[in-house]
């Protein structure tokens, strides 16, 4: 099994979400996969990336509504 750190999972997820490779619905499947492997650090990276992605979306929405 390949070990992926929390930071590596975070970076992969945040980049994939912001570039459109992943959609929010994909995250539950990914998280479940890593939970089954008991790879909880990666689960934490996924959760943090999603939280930060949501913050970015709110900022973009706010900035878009200002114009």
C-alpha cells in the first residue's frame, strides 16, 4: 500500500476541485475508500481541502456579485 500524507491528499483534492477534475459528490467516495484502508490522515486532508474549497467558492461568489 502506498502511503499518502495529509498534505499530499489535501493538495491533490484542492487542485482537483478547483480545476474541475473532481466534483463535490466525488469526495464521499474517496473518503470512504481511505476510511476502509484506515488511512485517516488522508481523510483529514480531504476534509480540510473541501472546507477550504468551500471558502474559496464563497469568496468567488462574493467578488462576482460585487461587479
